[in-house]
């Protein structure tokens, strides 16, 4: 039976201007120079469709697709144009749409309006010869469960209107709006199918049988069954792989139909969910498996399971070895959506993405995935920042990794010993469980590209200004509460609310130093995870880590335009100077509660580098209303508070209530407090949910950085949702810090989930929950080899005022690394750190 299962492919290709990377509506003129039997027009004037001859083998199909592409490329190339076989052209927009002038297409535009105007999408349609239309109707229903897998392999449309849509195949989402997209339901014969199409035409919803845009259908004009769900595939091998798998599925379904096996359809909502999941994640996440009650399973596992299941039919067709080889190659290199995102990540230029998909379509970009399919030492995963799925390093890391690869294990051990010796000599420790331990640093740096840092700088500065405006308002006029932008009980009931903070003079800077924890998801998008406004730590560690790297691995190649952390001390000092009262002549000091503080190393470093007095409670007293540094008698104008306790609760070793005295001096405005009492209200994790509202209210702007979706358990409706999903969410106490009390539901035991559910139910306002973010990973040396570890980023903003020009983002950031098997990166929970190499733009070297 399989001998009659011939193959054919229709490819839709975008016509692109090679200089501008934009779509070009030149298809009619180009088609005039191409043979009509192989090339045809599509709805939009910027698309050309190719139609292969009937093929019997996958090798023959490969040669036929290549032949047609070359013929097309030779014609468009003479006009300075190129073609791209992808679901969407990355820079396309609705303004680029021009309708092909035929009566049929004109009627469609008149009838469907915006739906037609947004059809700047291209797909790959696969035909398998199947003359018996009754069998074809049965086969179409039987193969539907596996269509999401084929879609995930083809996904090539992550970008639309020049931005990342968050989908691997936005083409699928656009396409599914057609009234006949999807499955055609349960039918038992070709006559029933024909009646269905006839009824659709009679309804006036579609004009002809060609508009029965079902996922799989008996062809309207040739004796085949047609697959219509896949994006365009720039690499020919991917199109051939999908054709081979589809033919195998048809062979399997045909045998089942002839044997009279019952069709077990997937309920329509589940099928739609499976297709949506494939369009959303492609190969980078989970797909729904083919079980009776589908479960999320890693995409590679689903693909391999399908290939293995089809083995008997693929062997009979002579396709087994080819399909296995092509499938492994695709899983190694990723689908086109993965590769496009990698191309964009390097420089943030959409034109690079266009160059890549055109190069792959033209065959000028070499694909060596098949040669790389051996076992890789490093288990690359979706969201890894250094290695692509192919195992190849991303461009920013190639020179660094080349240098590290030449390092022997003994040399690596020597470097590790030198690192530890340096840390001990400098006293670079962090407090854990009541003691101090060396601060662990991995020697493979993390690179933040210039375009990403530019976007982060703008978003962080915006967020810091809004938080400062909020703090000044709630401790004075309370306009944000009077105008009901925020509920007053959320603010005054926050753990960090301090009534004494209302006594400080109006207009003083309350949070000149702010820290923000950022994470990247598996798509490379940045999200703010937490705000740190009371006592943000880490900047000094980031400064020291760069110095450590310069000593231990001085030969590691530094990228061009690498920003220098050494600018931090001057920035901190100018920030504190801006906090001083007008005409103040006193000195600047950092107040630490001493060596017992977990970040005392940082306190000493910052004080030394920024030329600040490092004071402990025992060394301060208030004389005639002014704060004096006892060892020298120097008057202090600004106190930068780095305390574990609230100022009002601070006592010295003799029990003297020095904190109360300092507060009174601040109330009298004889000293200014940098990171003042009461700032903890902005650290409260329940307040985090409202930062986007604060940006809109105080700045009149939309947030430039998104937050991680967060649920307030103090809200009864949200609490009910959290209680139902504790095992799926990250739950945190609103007053937690340093990772304390954080539980990642999917990684927790059933007992821990049950216990947390009880804790939340007993005291809902004490908790918030966040969606689990698939944190990006970064290779970390474990003593023998590299292994992926989850990372986040703490960045710092220094305010000298409340205007846009007063927000200064430091030229450094601290990359924090989670322990193996954990998603909690906090140093107090066993995490470590990396040097963060931030690349500046040309105007910010």
C-alpha cells in the first residue's frame, strides 16, 4: 500500500528587498518570468508559491525543492531581491500588504477585511498521494493528534511587526482566525466531507472549496491528502523531515483505517490547546503528548517518540534512516524560531534575522547540524545564554570559550585555588546561617549585549523614579491614597511601613540607592522579579569580582566597549552628596551594624572606595542635635544606612538607643539619611504588584520593563486561585528577603506543597505567589566540567533627584548563580556569582 504514497510540497516564500530587509510587492512581475506549472501567485503580492513535481522518495523531494528555489532565486536575484521561506517576514507589518489583483482575492478582501490585510504569512503544505477519498477523510482525523509535533518542528514565525511575539509560530495564531481553520470534525465518508464543504459554501462564509482551510484535508484539485499546519521552512531539510513524518503518519493511519480500527478523536478543546502549545513554545518547551489524556512533555521527547512509533511504516517507505537523521539534526540546531531569536540576541538588529532566514532559504548559510549530532559534553537547554541547542557557543562567548577550552583541568584547579586565596585575602565573604563563608565566584563571565543593556537602563531608571516618587508621597501628602490609586490598607498594612518615616522633612531623597532583581525567560525576555529599596546589597561584590577576574584570569579576552565597574565609587559618592541638605558641610558616612552583618565586606569596600567614613553604632553620637563621628569629631552630613534592623530599633553594644537619636537629628534636618526608614514598604512583595500603576500615576508612562505575574493572597479571589495552584507557583512571604521562605511549587515535595497551602490559608495577607519563570541558565564549572545553573541579575540605580536626568544606572550588575538543581539564587541560600560583562553602546563606552 505504501508504494502509492507519493509526495509533493507547496512552499510559500516572501519576496524581500536585500538592502532594506522589507517585503516587496513584486510577485506579479517576477511570476511573468517563471513557468506557471511550478510557480504561482498568492493572496499577497509579496509572496510566490512553488509547487514540486510528484516525488516518490525523500531524496527526490529534497532535490525538487532545491531546484525550484534556485530557479526562483535566480530570477529575484537579478532584481536585487531575495526570498525567505518563513512563517512571517520579521519586519513585516499590515502596511506592507498589497492584494494580488484577481476577482477571487478581491472578493476575499471585501468579505474578510482585516483578516486578509494581515495575511503576510507563509506556510509549507505537504501532499501525500491517496486516491481513495473515503480513506483520506478517515486518515485526516487519525493524524490530527500528531499535528502539533509537525508544527513545532516547522515553527519559524516568532517576529511580527518587528517585535518578538512570544510565540514560536505567530503565523498559526493569525491563521487560526479563518472560519474553516482547524479540524473538520467527525465524518465517516468523502460524501459527508463534500456535503460539509458544500454547506459552508452555501452559507456564504466561504466562496469555494479551496477555502476549506482545514489542518488536514483531501485536496480540492489532486488525489492527495494535504497537510496545512506548518510554517515555511528556510532549511530544506526541515521541510523534507516534515514531509517524511507526514507520509509515515498517513501510512500508519491508512493501515488502521483499512483494518477497521476505531478513530479515537482528541476532544476539540484539547486539540486546540495542543496546537496552541506547539505554536507558543515550538521546540523550546513542552508539547502535549499523544496519550489518551495528554500531558506536557519536553518537545524533543515527543518528537523522538513519534519517530520511533512510525518506524515500521518509515522502514517500509524507505524513509527510516533519513527521517532519524533529519530529526536529530533539527533537535540539535533548533527550529527556525530558535535560530532567529539567537540571531537577534547578538546585536538586537532585526535585519540580522532577515539576513539569516534569507541565507538559509538561499542555501548560503551552511548547516552542519548533522555533523554535530554526537554526544555533547554540555547539556544545552532552552534558555541557555551561552550555548545554542546545537551545542555551538553564541557569538559573544566564542572567544572566551576558545580560551577556556585550552585550559587543562590542573590549570583550572590552580585558577580556582588562586580565586579562593584572593577572596580570603580580601575578606570577600557573605553571611550564611550566622557565620561567614567565602563568596563563591565562577570564572566564566556572563555577557549582557549592548542593546539589551540599553533597554534595561531605561526601564530600571523609570522604575526607580516611580518608587522614589511613591515613597515621598505616601509619607507626606498621600495623594496616591486619596485618589484611590492604591488601597490605603495595602500601604499602611505593609510590613515595611514605618510611621516614624512621616516625620522626615518633605522633599528629601528617600531611596537614592535602589536594586532590582531581573530574570530572563527561555525566550530571552527580561522581567523584574523583585525590587530592593531598603538595603540593596551586591554592588560592592560586583566591583570586587571584576578585580578578582583581572587577577586570576587576566588573559580572558575582553569584548570591545566593556563597561568598567570601577566607576561605581564615584557614582555612589555623587549620589550621597546630592542627598545632603543645602549648605551642609559635614562628611559622608556609611552606617553599618558591624562585622555581624552578612554584607560587611561590601560595607568596608564601598566606604574605602567612595571615601566614606565607615561607622558603627558605637562610633556615633548626637551632640547639640548634630551627628558626630566620635573617633575624629567629624560632623556627618549624610548617613548611608546599611543596617539589618530598622533605624529606630538600633542600639549599640551598651544598649544605647542611638537609632532614636539619629532619627531625631534627621527630623531636625541636621543629617540626611540615604535609604531612609520606611523604604521597606516598597520592598514589600505585595506592593510589587502595583509598581506599573505607580509608573503610570507618577510619571504618566507605560512600564518599559514587565514584572513577573504576581498574585496577592490578601485578595480573596486571587488567594483561592493560589490555593488551587500552590504546586505550580512560587510562593513567598511578603516580608521575606534573601530567599527566605521561598518555595518553588514544581520542585517541592507533595508534603511541602500541602504545608505551604495550609500556611497561606491560615494567614493570606502574609503571602504572595508568582508564576514560575523558566529562568535562563549559564554554564558553571562544577570542578570537572560545565553544567547549566539558573541565574538572575541584580542591577543598581542611583538617584540624585527625581527628574529623568537624575537617575543613573551603574555600569555594573551582580549575576547570582543558583546551586545545582535549584532556582533560588540568593547567596544566603548557597548561591554564588559571576562577573557580569556589560557591553556599552558606542555613545556609552
